[in-house]
């Protein structure tokens, strides 16, 4: 699945952005928080999407049946 590869690449890029923000000594803690909040929200969504796609890849739904992803998720 190409989408899994794209999501993994996006997660790596987000990790790099978070690390660069943390290492920037010119920014105050408040500025770092303001920059990192949307990045971490994106990471959470991408991580859940990656987990869902991986589950569906390993457990493909049968035709004309619901995929059952809601049973798989814990939250």
C-alpha cells in the first residue's frame, strides 16, 4: 500500500520538525508549545491512520461486510 509509505514518510518529517523545534534555543518554552501542539496533533492522527491501514492490510474485510476497524480500536 502506497498510502502506508506516505504516512510513514510524513511521520518521519514531523519527528524532524519536533526535534528541530525542541533544539532551537532561541524559542521560549511558550513559543515551543505553540509550535508543537499542532505538530503533535497531526502526529496523533497520522499514527492512528497508519495503525488502521496496517490492520486493514493484515486483515482485509470480506466483500459486502463492514471492515470491523471500530472493534479493533481501543479508544
